[in-house]
């Protein structure tokens, strides 16, 4: 997601990547990679979730995702949310805050982000973020009466970390105009603004290309993007998958279901570009509706649509990592 309007202090709209509101795909002068460059998709595919909450194995499609075990050899868990609150309850306010409003968020998005439990609740051990037209007309958006509501959560002011493994297990919404994301912004955004704060997009799909995840970095004059298409034409909306980034000094690696599909290093920045990934970042989860990249919903889009999140976890690498 483009960070250009993620927080009020960040007034840039569009930045240098010229594509999406949360730093998504099409880059402006950056480089692009795909799964074939870093090992490619697993041959087993990713079929439907078998129904177990750890979701390690699916039906006919084979491997669904990397599983639900929070213990990873070589890493120490430093922060997590398993979304185990009472059904219908809002997110834990000690872990998440809300961005609120219908300003377009730098990308001409159509949703109004609400607070509380209106569009983001804990349900059945999941976080469920709902994008819907229901109740939207009571709000004013940049284009007039709002058409949709949704939610955007962040850990800004509550948690940030430099370096480590940042991951989520989630199932995507689908349909034209739907744009879910799990991403990170530099915690210094209030002082240096975007894109100087840096941005890491770990999970990012659009509803009209629901077979592909986009992993991206954004910094001044540096906007590389890689993609991971699921094997056998499987859709991210049909099952849970695990999305992760492993970040060390000078390098960020992107994974889907533990398949490495993209690696970015400080030595590859574009001419005039800078590497802004050497300080703490905070987390964001949201579902945008419409905007410059996915386009607006049309008659083929059905509502409500939900992003279901099983968990979010952050790790520090044993013997290294942590705030610089």
C-alpha cells in the first residue's frame, strides 16, 4: 500500500511509484521480479483449506500454507496477535489503533475507514475486516457521500521493530476494486514523511488478479516489486496462506507459504534511490475499496467482502536483529 496518506502527517499523494495507495504493484522506474527468479511456486499447489485452524494441508490442491506453529527454529517471537478475543469484539487496543476517514488516502480510494468494531471484529479465532456498502451513506468521502466502509488497523505508537521476520496467515477478499494488504511503514513517518520513512508491502492482492501476491519496497526513487502467482491457478480467496518478509541489515526477502520468491538488497537501489530500511517499522492491515491501482468496483463485484486474518507474528533472529 502506498504510504502517501496512511497518517495525517504524511501529505504526499502518489509518491514516486505512481500506482497504488499503499505501495502496491506498478512501479515507476523500479525493478520487478516474479516467483521464477527465486525458486518459484511449490509444485503441490495450494487448494482449499482442510478446515483445521493450523491449515497446513488442504484437499486436492495439496499444501495450503506454512502452518500455524508459532515456534520457528532460529527465531524468537517478539510480538503477536492470535485474535482469540470474544466473537464480535474489537481488536485489542493495546496492540492496534485505527486510521479513520474517507480522504482517498492518496490513491482516490472509495472506502471510509471506521473505528471500533463496525468493520473489524474478532470472530471464531480470526480478525475479520469487512468491506461493505452497508452504512456508508452516513459518512462523507472526498468524492461526496461515501459508497463503502472498511477498516485499516496499525500498530503505530504501540509496536515497531527493526529487522526480523514479519508474517501473517490470511484469506483474501475478491472482486473488482478489492485491495487487501499487510504492510509496514517506517516509525519515523511523522518527522520525515513518505516515502523517506520507507515502506514494505508483504501481502497485497487485487480482486481482479486474485491468483497473484505482490511484494514491494518503497523509498525515494526506489520502488521494486515482485510477484508470486499461486500454482495451478489457485486463488488467494479460496484458502488461507502465510505471507512473510525476513528483514536483515541490507536485505529484505519475501515469502508465500515459506517459498522465497523475491530478494531485495541495498546494493540494487535505482539511480538516485535510497535504502530506507535501517530503522523500526510499524505494522498495518487494511482492505481498500477502489483506487488508482485496482479500479473501482463494478456490477461484477459482490459485497460484503472480508479479509480473514488468523494471526500476525513478529520475530527477532536469534543472535541478531532488533532495533539498530
